């Protein structure tokens, strides 16, 4: 499970880092405005951090969905419990 989580988290981290570099190559975080037209009032570091976390969450969800859809039927139906402790509904 830990290995699969890293298969999801690491590429998501790298994709978020590249996306943030591309975004802030063209956007000045100090000049961002909220929906009401007023300046955000956040520091540059806060904008960089907030955008990175949002991008990482988005790319993490996309990577997790890809991993879920790429799982074979055997992986989907596999029972993780040892044979001696498996309930009747857990095959094999």
C-alpha cells in the first residue's frame, strides 16, 4: 500500500511543481485579485504555497484515479487477509 501511495504522490508532486513554475512564469502573485475585484492581500509566499497545494491535490486525485483504473481484476478482487482469518465473502 505504501508503495502504491508513492506511485501516486511522487508524480503528482513533480507535476504540481512544473505546473506552478509555468503558471508563475506568466502571473505575478502580487497582482492577483479576488472575485470582488479587491487585491488578495496575501504574501507572495502564501500565494505560491496555496497554489502549489491546490495543484498537488488536483494532480494527486488524477494520479489516484489513473492507478485505480489501471488495476487488474485480480488486484480488485484480491482479499488482503491471511487464509485462516478470511470471512466467507472473501474468495480464494
